[in-house]
């Protein structure tokens, strides 16, 4: 990743609001905002918030990618559109929140959802996307 490692950081709501309040554009990442506020050089990381799709935990789910999951005799389908995961006319910010909507409880979304891998021509668990 260009020499920079990404980590997840938990902050209080007031700190998050301050970061968002200092955003200069919708394309500016949280990393870029904090680097500017802390007077650090820009990083060379492979996160492109302006790239179309849904970013989740460092993984890009490209615009138009379809997810599915056979569940209790039904085939549940979702698609990434406008930086959201859409399922049954409802938008979700993460694959996990959509999985909770399906099951009614927390599940490991990386092992719940499948996507169609164009290279293998097979449905694969989205966990494979983290391994790339």
C-alpha cells in the first residue's frame, strides 16, 4: 500500500464532528483531514475516496458489484450503487449492516455475502476481496 499502513481509529462523537466540520470537500478522506490539521505531509496510500463504489475496511466494492446470499430458502441479493449497498430498496453503509437486516442478528459479513468473481467465473465469499 505505498508504504503506508491503514488502521481503524475509534474517536468520540465530538472529535468526529470536528473532523467532519473541517472537511474541505466530499472527496477529502479522514486521513487527509487529520494530516492537514496535524500539519503532516500527505500520505501515499491506495485509498481513493473519489473512486466510485463502496469503501469498507480498506476494500473497494466497485459500483455495480452484486452480492448475494442464499438464506432460509431465499436468495438475498444486493448491489453497490451511489456508494451504498442497496437491498430491497433500502441503502446500507456496510455489508455487515445489510447482513443484520437479513438475519436479525450480528454475523460475519465477510463470510456471509458472496460476489461474482469475473476471473474465476464463480461466486466467492467477499472475504476473498480482503486478500487481494
